[in-house]
C-alpha cells in the first residue's frame, strides 16, 4: 500500500480531494439506489464508498497539522455531492410521475402524450380561474425531457410537477 506520509503535501491534498469526490459520488448514487429499491447495487456502492472513505479520513487525521488536507476533504465532499447528482441525472434510472395541469388544451396534451407512446390519464378539475385538465403520466426518468417537450408543444403555459415513483403493480410502461 502507498505510504501517504512519503508523498508531497500538495499531492496528498489533491489525493484526499479526489478520493472524497469519488467517495461522495458513490455515496450519492448509493442513496438514490436505496430509495429505488436496488439492493445489490446499493450494497456494492456502499462497500466501495466506505472503503474509500476510510482511506481519505485516515489521511486527514494522520496529518491534521496540514489545513490544506482538511480543505481538500471538505471541498471533495461538496464536489462529490454535485458530481453524484450529475451522474444520476445522466443515468436517469427509475421512474417518474408527471402531473400536468392545462387550463386550455388538456385533451390535446393527453393525446400527444399517448401518441408519443406513453400512458396518460386525463381528469377534469376546477382551478382558480375555471376548468382545468389534470393529466397524470408515469414514465421512465430518461423520458422526462421528451414528454415535457411534447406537452409544451401543445400548451406552453401548462404547469408540470414531477415525483419519483417506484412501480408497485401492473400498469402501462413504455418498453
């Protein structure tokens, strides 16, 4: 194993930063996999994340006189969170539930979603300014941008909310 004390202090700080970025990226992804019920992936990521963390924290604790190590550790933590979020956005694993409220073109919006190959349930409702259509659609996370584009082509003033979901039983999911 590499003797951390023998490398130059600035390289140790960079190594701590890099380890912490990697560790926190794995940690962020691990938490997301836990929330999505992906046990094997969560276990694997947790194993490697904790092993990397032990190396990083030991390097800081063994060199507490070097404030740059502490700064590298903290900066790696913060950066790793953001990197993990970016990786999650790129992977787009899992499912989302869209709620679309259209005050003018609800039926057309629902039909456009269906024509694009997704399920859509349209419900009539009463909003602040009158009748609205509430369209519900559960889709893969990687398809959010595509469905959003379809909605805004039909109704640029539509209001859309998004929730992460875990499918429980049956339903229609685009293959």
